[in-house]
C-alpha cells in the first residue's frame, strides 16, 4: 500500500493554535503531512521563513515536515 500524504500550504506568519490543530487532524487522516511555508510577495512578513519553519517544527508532531516554497499569490 502506498503512503498517503497531505500538503498544507500557507504563510504561517505567525503559526497559530488553529494551524497546529489542522496539522494534528491531518495526521489522523494521512500517513505524513508536509507543511509548505510559503513566501507571499504581497505581504510584509513579521517572521523570516526560517523562523516560521522553526515554529512549525517545534509545534508540529514528528510526522509533519516543514518545507519552504515561494509563492507569488
């Protein structure tokens, strides 16, 4: 059987308890979750991409993976 995974994209600036709840619920449905920390050129971020990825890694369970991607939307 192949692994089922979900991708959750967002700027996560800042990461909220609601985001963490969605990640945790997704992990109940999927084998792995990729949290895609995006760069939105239309917004001025409070935290750097690296800081946001650290927040995701610190708050999310081990089966969730933080990745950075750039987005123009």
